[in-house]
C-alpha cells in the first residue's frame, strides 16, 4: 500500500472523539497514544512486512527492530508485543518459521520486551512483524508536530537500504553492502530515543516506508515549518548511489516520489540519483530528531559515544516555506 492509498483509506474512516486520545489517526503520527493517568500513557503500534534479507533469523530480528522503531520515535518504552505471522506452509519448511520467530524473540529480549502471544495464518506470501504496546509520560512524549524554527535536525542512520535490498533480490548487491545494511537494520533505536528525550528534543519521526522526504514532510506539515537539508551532510549507505544509477529502484521509491514530490524542492546541483535516495523506502531506518541549536552538538556527541556512529546534523528547521523540504 502506497501513501496515496493509505490517505484515501484513512479519509473514509470515522474519527471517534475521546479526550484521553493524545495522538490518533488524524495526526498521521508514528503511533497512537492513549492517556491512562496524568503521568502515564500507552503508545500502540503495529508493523509487519515481507523479507528484506535472505537469512530467516536476521529477518525476524529486523522485523522486530522495525516494529519497535515507531515507539522509540515517540520517546516511549516498549513493554509488550504480539507476533503477527503469515506463512506459506505448503511451500516453505517450518524450520524457516522457527528461525524467524527465534530471531524476533532474541531481539525482543535485547529490547526488554515481553512477548505475550500473537496470531498466525497460512498465506502464500511470508510476512512477519509485531503489534507493540509501550509506556510514556505524557509530558515527555515526542510527536511529529513539535519542530520549531531554528532547531537543528539529526539523522541517526544512513539512507539507501531499500535500493540495496532491491539489488540483493537481483543478486547484484555485494556481500559488504548486504552486511552493512543488515547491521544497521538490526540496530535498535533505543539508545537514540533515550538520549533525545534526555536532551529535550522538540520533535521526532523515524524514517521507514515513506522514505526520507515522506516522513520529514509529515513532520514539517504537522509542525507548520519548513526544512533546509544539507545534502553533503546526509549519511547514505556505501554503493547506494551507484546502484540507483544502474536502475535498482524499489517500487515504493517511485510511489513515494509521485506522492511527495510536491513537498520537496531540490537545488539544480542535486543529482537525480541523490533525489532517489531521499525517496527510497527504508526498513528499520533511523530517527530524524529536531532539537534546539544549543543542544544539537552535545546530543550528537552523546549519540556517537553511545555507538550511534552514523548520526549526523543534516540541516535545520525554518519558518518558510511551510511543509516543504529544501535540499541543497
């Protein structure tokens, strides 16, 4: 399902008003948030997808990291999860499913998340993911609506994973490229989340299926701001630009471009392949953090000290043009 399909589907759903709902469907935020008490709210999210790597165990881990990412983007602490499994029992060995679930369970253990159960169906296409419940103090909640003009913006993981995954399916990605994106997709966003909350970040989103331009445009529109992005500062996976020049573009990349091109302004010197990377749908991508300029360098240093080595300050929040990402 592309962004246009999602927008149409959501537009046809009734919005039920409830004063305890802090973030609902209408916000197009990373997850839903429901207030239980003055100092406790629940974050709820769900995500599942088809394999992006060949190794079943690694796929299980990546699916869990990806599902938890929306919670971390909101400054939450994941506490429980439920497995979601679609498995082709007639065409795949059950050992593959066992490896996927083992990978997922190991990553949940690392994240200190309790698996409570789940649901599985027989399907012609393999899919795996989680529904996640997390907790957060309402006053510490981060949304995609709080960016302020003057904020510096930090990205914590490189871009281009979708392009390299597409090349992998065609047998054209190198072992080094596969290992690099796998390592990134296996990395939880928990450390980055905790550090941005500690630094008093103003807004955050994670970069996943709608690509960099898509997710950042949601944040810019909801916050009523614009974004100036420095292309030279953007981290990208080695080889992603070359692969996109060779035509390895996931289907989601073009859908993202068609839907979000009106939210992006590229300087004439920005090459088309770099633009493709910014529209590339990511799996288990990094956090895009908006933080006061006086705290940005300190946060970046703490991120790198905590092992978030690819984190970079990539631009700033501006007042105008609202909802537009300008890339130079």
